[in-house]
């Protein structure tokens, strides 16, 4: 568990401003402290939270808000299917608790560690990384709500968000299939960024998987 906390610690430097942004955005959208924190606790997903908050601030219908958050979070289905074999020996309720904490960072760190160290305790390492992320996210959200719009744009907090994901992506691109998947997925996601309901993210994820699979099957 300590190893999970240790390995995720560098990423927390990017998660903290990400959480601050979510809190500040919630205030700008008219949410109170209880509503903003409640959303962070229940949803616990940065990208979908920011999209949902933006739609709430625009007085979008509830169905559109929920639908957008669900579409953005569809990548979690892929993550969970990938990491599930490592947790197959645990009970269903226990796995459900672990699933609640699933994030991009916890998934990437855990899968990489499990492949490199077969002796590592699966749930303890994962929980150490994921729980640390959860705590920082909730604290950051509260601070963001409290300070509100008082954080100047010159601080460049939004710049930390893509850096966190790049720090996870680059080490994972270790062979031709993963590199092809990363390049294709990123390219398609950027090209399709204008699609409604943030479908560009899903299009990039699906395209990356397809290109990576084709490269692995036919690239040799």
C-alpha cells in the first residue's frame, strides 16, 4: 500500500490543481459547497465532472448532463475489463469497492506494476494509489470551492491537467502497437474534439484500440 502511495505521489502534483479547477468551475456554475463536494464524492471523475459542470452552468437538460458524463466515462469500461483479471480472486462486493476508486492514473500505475512485479499484492498497491488520488481530489475540490474565482489565470492551473495524462501515456508507449494506439487515439481525439457530447474522446479511444490491435496482428 505504501508503494502505491509512493508511486502515485508525483502525479498528485498535477491532480491537485485539476481538483482546484473542478471546485472553481462548480462555483462559477452556481453550485454550493455541499453540491460541489457531493458531486466529487459520487462521480469522482475529473473530465466528466468538468463537462457536467459546464453543462449545468449552461442550464442544459439533466438528461444531457448525465448522458455526457456517462459517455466520457465509458473509457472506464475498458480499464475495468483490462484490470479485472488481477482482481478475479476477490469477492464481488470487494471488487465493487475497488471499482469505485478506478481512475486513469490508478489504472495505469497498477497495471504497469502488476506486469513488472508479480509478487505485489494487487489490492493493496491499487488501493494505496487510488485512495491517495481520492483524498487529494476531495481536498482540492473543497479548496477550489472555498477560494472560488480568487485564483488568478496567471497561475496556469489548467496546464497541469494534460501534463498528468502525458506522464502516464509516454511510458506506456513501449512498443509498436502501443505507440501506434497512442498516436492514433490522440490524433483522432483532437480531430474530433468538436463532436457533440464530447464524443471525440470516445472516438479517439476506440480508434486507438483498433489501430493498436491491427498493428499487433498485422505489423509483424
